[in-house]
C-alpha cells in the first residue's frame, strides 16, 4: 500500500511539473505559420484557390490550428457568370477548316474566290486544278445569300459601323451595339476586311474564332484573323468573289 501511494505521488508530481513546464514554455505563443508547401500545385488542383481556415484548439487557450482547405473540394464550384460563358459550340477548330491546299476542279480563273456556304468553306482558286481552302463562318438562317461580286476595298484592322437595321434588330433583342467601334482585337471585323461590291457584306476576320464552321453572321463571311490576313495578302482589289 505504501509503495502504491508513493508511485501515485510521483505521477501527480510529474504531471504538475510537465504542466508547469508546458505553461512556461508556451507562455508567449509564437504566431501560426503556414508552410508554403501546403500551397503546392497538387493541393490547388484539388479544387481551386487555397483557403486557410483557423480553428480554436480549446476554450480560453487562444491556441489555434490552421487547416488549408482547397475551395471546391468540400464546397460546390461557384456558378460561372453567363457573360463569361462561350456559345455552346466547339472550342477547337475542326481540322477540315484549317488552311490547306486541295484538289479543286473549276472553270473559274486562278485568283477567283469561291465560297461554299453550305459546307462553310472558302476556296482561292490556284492553277493546275488546285485551290487554297479556308474554313469560314457564314450567314445564319434568314441571312443567307448568293451572288457574284468583286472586292472593291481592302482594310487592315477595320472600324465597325453597324448599319441602322442591325442596331434596331439587336436592340429589340436586348443587345445594344455601339454605333461605332475603332479597329482592334475586340472589333467583330477582326484583323482584315475585304468589301464586296457596293453591298454591306465583307470577308473579314473575327474576335470569335470558335464560330468558324457555323452559320452565325448577319451575312458576312468571317474567318480566323490569321486566315483572313493570309488571304488578304494573296488577293487584290478587283478580285472576283462568287458566293453560292
């Protein structure tokens, strides 16, 4: 019995000393520092931005533990604003719409542009039964047209002045277009424009390259900026353009 009491006394003394030493050691607690390793890429890939969260470890102690919780791992991803979403069409261009040399039998003279609106393809006729082919965007339903014109003007980084009927039509749909827009990367006409006859139609670039291969325009023929710049350098004012 005496031995048991002695061992218990030693245990209590040890616990008291340990607590006293601990309290003395942590009397001035250092600030919590989150290791930079916790924000390594493999963590951020779990669900988005890293979000440190502090939790108290005990009532009245003031101590905290920090948990780095990737946002999205335990929370739903934020809803993407509608304005930031692209149209529900392909984001990568189908290889068939990339510029390429193809066999092309036609009675049209070399240098003529032939636009196949059904297949969304533009051909620049070359000699020897060949043509340089590009993918294009064409007029949406109700805005299709066909005919033959010539290029009457060429313009690099053209300005855009939407016609009155377009302004009215789009306003009725809740889309308010600018009356004038200077040329630039945000301009819907893109990097180059080739004007067709005395019409309002053009072969032009675009600020929406993912629309190539679709019927999306108000009648103009749109191309990727790099493609329209290539075509622009190959043709001149007076070039015959056939749209079919």
